[in-house]
């Protein structure tokens, strides 16, 4: 009899926890401010949050007197602490949106809505791609044959036409290939390890903001088939280098890759 009662107790606990897990949803929580009271403090804290490289780039390309603003500040730590105290789980944070995405129950959400520093709360929009096209091979495209001008340094192959539209060959001939420039791409994933066009890719960093790890290519255990194809194509169009087939306009740049969806 005791064993039956214990079994019933365990089953009931499992049901409660399952129900609890199923009722937790994801939301964006936006804040009213960054918790900074004066412009002097803002500039000081903003400067501390930026790298010297970022500061130099802003001075070069913008107004030196206005290189810092509130969006440079991280989300106010006190707000994060108070959110965690409700039991809500912080998934991601954005200094530019001045917001965090959280996983919360209805009760925790109600607590968040009562906080005076919360501007608004909205559900995290999700999208699940259909796998109906997964595994289907596309017919190979046929390209017109393009020939680089005699003065061009590189053999662009089929990518010549698109580069000529924005006068890239002339820039390459002048030695401008993106060297010294940092390019950050935000996309659904990047597979740069097996494609020969990425053989000379100068990769500074990569991060998966969905699963919080350093792998941006497809992971069969958690990603849809072909999910990283779009990001890989975008990366190749900008930084690919495979003479005779594909050359990107900024193949000499340094890249940081962010998997964000």
C-alpha cells in the first residue's frame, strides 16, 4: 500500500513539473532607461564598454564630439538582478534594444509587469521552417562565361558581372580588399569549414546566440537541415575567395560571425 501511495505521489509531482514547464513562455522585456543619471556618467561608462578599435572607427567615420550615446551602455545590472529574483530566466540581452529576452511563467510575467523600470513586454516571435525541401537537390545553374579585363589582378569567374555593377575590380586593382575592416554578420548559421571559397577566410570570432555556444555551423541535434545555407551564401558573397569561380568584394576583411536565428 505504501508503495502505491509513493508511486501516486511521484506521478503527481511529475505532472505538476511538466505542466509548469509547458506554461513557461519567452518574452522580450524592454526597459525605460540604462540607470544612468548624468551625461558625464553616460560618456564615461559608454567609453568603458567599447573597444579602442570601435572608438577609433567612430572617430574616423563620424562626429568625434558625439561618438558615445546611451545605446553603448550595457543593460543596467540592477534590473537584471531584480528580474532574476522573480524566478524568470534571462535568455539573451541587448544593449541596443535596452531589453532582455526571458523565459517566464504567468505569475513571473505578472511580477515583471509591475516593475517601474519596465517599459513594455512582448512575446518572442518564433518561426519554424518547413523541412519539405530538405534533402532535395537543386539543378546546377548555368552561367555565362565572363572574362576579367586584361588589367584586372584577379580572375573573378561568374562573379565578375555582379562586381562590375559596383566597380569592385577597380578597387581591387588599387589594392582595396577590405583589409583592416571588421565585418560582423548576423544570420541563421555559417558553414565555412568545407567550402574552398573560405580557405583564406580571416575569422576573428563566432558565437551562437541561440544555443549559447561557439558553433555557428549546423548541429544535427538542434538545427534544421540546411539552416546554415543562407548565412554561408552571404558570407561567400562578401568574403569568399576562389579565383575563377567566386571572389567577394571584401575578401581581405576580418569577420565575426553571429548565429542569431
